[in-house]
C-alpha cells in the first residue's frame, strides 16, 4: 500500500513556498566549509528553521549522504497507534514543498523483523514536526536518498538498546550505505547560560558515545533535551557499528535570533564519523 504523509508544519516551521524554502536552505548550507565526508550518524535540531536551521545545516552540509537515511525523532504530540511507542512510517513517501522523499520500505521492514517494538504508526507521524523539518535539507543535499522515519514515545534504556541493536544489525547487512540521524533540540526555556551548562553535561556523554549516561544525566540534571531517546538510540547503534567518538560541530540557541538570552531553546549539531 502506498501512503503519502502530508506536511503538517509547512508555512509555520519553514516556508511553504518551494522557491522561498529552497533559497533559505541553500543560503544556510552555503555557510558550511569543506567537502562532505561519510559519517555513521548525526544529531540535528528540529525547531523552526529561522532558529535552528543554521545549526542543522552545519550537520547536513558536512556529511556525504548515502542511499538510506534513518531519522529518529521524539513524539511531541502524544499521538500513537502502536502501544510499543516506536512508530515507523514504513511505506510510501513524505511530501515536502521541494518534492516527495520516498520511504525506505525494505530497510524498515528489516528493522521491524529485528525489533518487535517497531511498527507502522500513522498517528505518531501525522502531526509530528521533528522529522518533517529535516527534509528540506535532505532534499537539497541528497535528492535521491530514501527516508526511514521513526518516532519514539519513550526514553528508557531497555527499549533504546533493543532498537539500537536492531538498527546496527540491519545496517551491518545492508547492501548500501545508511546514515542514522537523531532529531533533537537541547535545553528548553532557561537562560542561555543555564542551558549551555546543562547541555554541556549531556553533550559530554554524547561525545563519549555513552547512551545510557546521556539518559541518566538528562534525568539527574533536568536537561530538557527532547530527543534524548532518539539520540541515545543513534549513538548506541553507531557505537555498535564501530564508532569511537562524536564531534559537536555547532551549538547555538534561539537568543542568537531574538536577541533575548533570558529564556532560550538551545540547539546542537553532532557528527559521528
């Protein structure tokens, strides 16, 4: 069955007009220095592009994008059909103003066969923005790439391990390249200084590829990193695939745009080679 997931936040988180959107994305990507190189995984922010787009571009523009791109996001809406809390959109395509992004159906079916937690879930994706806002960058840098979109509604270590193990096993046997991407913002609605201090504790765990410690430090220090579970899955899967460390390539916050540092949302861009 072919199913097209329609845009939910076009005209709000990013321009709905294709020409305006492409010009914005191209201008942000033009700030990236150097040639793209391969990577196993990445973490990118997902706010409105006016706030987090330049940070996201620093990741998308640095990576040589393979055929399959897995994007894992948190469930902001609370909607889900799959009570296991791991929802794939495992067929059809995601519509964007820059063209449709086909779903990597065979890849997702292979992951689902390895991880019973993961099932097709229309409700989890219907209004979720955290994958959608990445797609203008994906269309710009790799228009032929296929998307494996997954939304998570939990942040416990046991299911993180299960999904990370399934992803790593599937990537290892896949015949083409696969990039694992976590969609996450960092600390929300604190001063810029407090956000930076809290986020540094979380990013220290990310740099070491210590997924369990990432979850633990977010709980212990009240780090409101919304995509902590997607990030933990991605860094644990990358570690199992041979990665040894991660690089934070960009860090900024909404105050860079608004001029107000008293209450910000922070964003980090991470590349895992």
